C-alpha cells in the first residue's frame, strides 16, 4: 500500500500487478468535501502513461444486475479507471494477458460512493461488476475509444473462472450471457 506524492490517493497493487485498487482521499470541512477522481501523476507513478480519451457514465437500475466481462484487444486495448459515484458494486478484473503467470485469475473488490475505492484496470484484463444496490452510477476513464472490431467478452458465469458473485444474478444482458466460457487452451490476448 502506498500513498501518491500529492496524498490524494492510497494505492494498493493487487496480487495481479499492475491491477490496483485506488482509494480517493477526501478533503473537507463543515461545508462538504473535495475528492479527486483522476490524476495523471498518480497513474504515471504506477506506470500507466497513456492519455485518457473517453470518460463514460453508467447507471444500472436493479440490485443484483451483472455486467461483463468485457475487454478490448490491440490495437484498441485500454487501461480503465472505474469509480462508483452512487451506490455500490462488486467489481471484478480478470487477467487475460498472453504469457501472464496469473492468466485466468481474477480480483474482486467492493467499490462504493461511500468507501471511495476505484479500480485501475490495465490492458489485457476483462472487466465486469455486479450491483449491490439499486441505482448504481459508475464513471469510467478509458485510454482507448470503444472499438467494436476489437471488443471481446468472457462469460462471467463460467464455473472454471470461479468468480464468486455476492448476490443471486437477477439481471444480465443476453449478449453478456452469450459470451463463451474461457477455453482450457485459451492462450491469452495481446494488449
């Protein structure tokens, strides 16, 4: 666990480096608070140097909804910074990097508006989440624009992955449900 130079973020690199959990530090008084969502300096301290090209805002209405596991391949591979600004989710990153010693391993983290945690997800990882409350809103910072030709997905319910979703799955898109399980001989993706 390390604090960024400016003291605005507490960064914990997970057991799937460089995947990291980032806790935003609040500064405030009786009027309210300020919490920085993103800092290029903090990213660079972790070795992420690509510029942000898209920022997306999502709303998921129903508790128990599962979204994912999505990724993009080269040349449109992307780093993502995922923050919750309302509600809470169980956020999962799955290592799909070709040649990685942790290929097929995942890390899950509860992210919420209250705990101010975010995930810094590197290229070569699939991402998904399950909402733990109704009306969850997330902000995503992406280092590559969406590219349908280089988009992929893995079935989040694949028993071989062993992802332990905290709630029963109440809603999931047909598209996400239709993603194939990860093949036993899956070589990984180039990122």
